[in-house]
């Protein structure tokens, strides 16, 4: 078997943890047939006596032999002496790599061609003395150093990636947990010989681990290198964001050396993350809840539309400048104009009554765009005080929630979550209030065909879905990120396919 640690580029090591030999062998073969170049056999998962020759015979790709103690997140239930004997036996049997903790590395000498991974795991934190720990591990006759630790802040991810970048010896650095997930994707950019994935997304072996399918089909891990530009979405929570799926599809279609990641950024870590971002290769960010207003304090420039809305959803790092934009307005206005058969930049809403349901950030962006195009703004919110506040900013009228059906709107825009999965039988606007020719815009995209949209079509209304707005705002983000036109059809198709196949 080839020595992957000395090959250019980084590969994915897929961890297999099954209780029976035949299941572990079957998954190993399946992965190799589907492009995996390295697997980790978690010997501690096997419930009976481990038969190494059976596991290693006729293997289709190189293997890492690992037997993890409970204190290191493993399932080994035998004695420590038995565990170390099993690891020695794996070396004698010709495993391509063996994973050894620092404490036992001196007691298990090098033998044959097996490469030594000397590892440390910390499930509580990312230690402050990473460099010191790395030096200790490297001194244990290591071919590869592995440090896996829990990320309690996004800055922990930055520190681990910087450690990889400075290391003279091949080093795997992983931050566990959902905050640490980006480290698993960016490891290859900073020189790690491999990163770890699980066989299936429902069988994670370590906190924050992605599946082999996610690492390959969404993020294109093995194409990432030192020159890869990094983009992402910052939010809290962020796990269900669809932005990585559509932006990475666009990058892949245009053969761009770029990757787009979800970054979970707690509110009190936002400023530190913006400071750290350029140092880990980030060139642009999408921004969503709860950071759209707060991020503005970290920017050096804000375009006029975003300033008028009072919120930023896109950040570009351009040398010493950090520039904020808002593409929600563009996405909404283009989508509405298409439905109306009008030019998005014209005053086509002049004299039309625009009823906004909800008074949050999306309602504010759409309200600003509608007012600029001549619309007469009405705001109805379940919290009347919020409707009054937004209506005042838009020079419009606040309407009590229970009176929204009597607004005689020409354009109805739902900016509330009413009707979103899983409450798909709910609607924010009764069917009796819909009239033929009305434009009905539902900003919800999951599901795309909300009850409001279905009922509006039944009444011959012109409709705009949340999918269209989301894709169109992403279209402008893509242009800001890359300077090139977005492959809109590819992004839209990918988005719809992902939503339809998602399991909730």
C-alpha cells in the first residue's frame, strides 16, 4: 500500500466502527469502491476477539488501526495490556498506520513499514499550550502527529489551523463539536495529510464529524489545497443552512478553487471571528441570524442599501477593507419584478399597496425595496409595537394583526415563519382574503409550496416562493464573492433537490 502521508494533497480517512468483522469488511470494501483512499478500522468497536488477519487480508485501500480507550472517546472494555498487545499485533500484521496515544508510544516500538500516528484527544477544550503538546507528540518517533480537541470558540479553530500551517511534521489537527466542524474541511488547506469522516451521517464516531458523502459531494475535500479561497455563512445556529450546498455547487460548476463552509459563531465571539477570518483564508461571508446588525460594527465600509436597511447579509474582505452589503433586497425585488413582468429597477410599484406580514429583518429589507419602487407600505405583525416601529421607518401604516385581511393589498409578502416545516398546514393569511391578480410572495423556502402559495395559485394570484428569493440573493452574493456571474440554474436546481431529499 502507498504512503498517503507523503503524497501531495490531503485525503479523507473514513472511520469504520462496527461490532462484527463482516460488517467492518463490507463497509471497507464499499468505501474503497466508491473512492475512499484510506479507512480507519476502530478495533475497539468489535465486540468479540479481534481477528486482524481477516480485517487486513485483501484490503482494497490503506488502513489506520485504532483501538481507543473510553477516556479517549472509545469503546475498549478489555485491559490496557490487552489493548497494547492488539496494537502491536496490528503493526506485525502490516497495518499501514497505527494510532498510538502519547502515553504508550514509547512502549510500542516501530516495526516494518507501519507508519506511526501519535495522538492526543481532549474532549473538554482546546488547550492553550498546543505548540508544547505538538512538540511532545512529535518527539515520540512520530510519522504523523494528531491533535483532536473540543472547540469552545471559533478562535480555537483558528489556533489549530495555524498550528498545522507552522508544523514541520505532517500533522492532523481537528476541532471537535459543531463550532469546530470547519477545521475538518480546512485541514487540507493547511497541510494535514488527511482528515476524518464517518461512513454515514447517522453514525458519527466523534462530535462534529461529517460523512464521507458530505465531505466529497458538498465540500469537495480532496480538491482543497493551499490556494483554495474560503467563503462561508456565519450564524447561530447554522447546521441547517442551505448556503453551502448552492454556493459550492456554483463553484464546482465553474471549476473554481473555492469552498464555502458553515461557521457557527456565538454572538459574543463575532468580533474575534471577523478579526481571525483573513488569517484562515476567508475572502467573503454570508451573514444571517443573529449577526446581521451586530456585524456592521466590525466593517470599514457599508454600501448604501445595507445602511438604509440597517442590516448586512454579505461581507467581503478586500485587502484592508471589510465591506458590507445586503443582497436580500436584490433577491426580493428581482423575484417580485419577474412575477409582475416588470423591470426590478423601475418604479413599478407606484400606487400599489404592499402588505408586509412580520416586522423582522427580511420585512425591513423588502419594505425598503418596495418603498424605493413607489409602493405604499402597510405592516402587520403579531406584535403590534413592532409593526408600528417598522411602519414609521418605512413611512407606511401599521395594521393590527387581526385586521390584516381588510388591507386590500395588491402585493402580499409573508415575512413570518408561519407555514414553515413542520407546520405546513398553517398559513399567515386566510384564503378568503386572496384576490385574483394579487402578487403573493412567501419568503419561506421549506417547503417551497407552502399552504399560502398553494391557495394563492388556486385564486389565480401571481406567486413568488422563498426558493426564488433565496437563490436570487445568493446570485448577487456569488457575484460579489467571485466577480463572475452565478450559474443560476445550477444553484436553483441544487437547492430544490436538496430540500426535497432532506430528512427532518
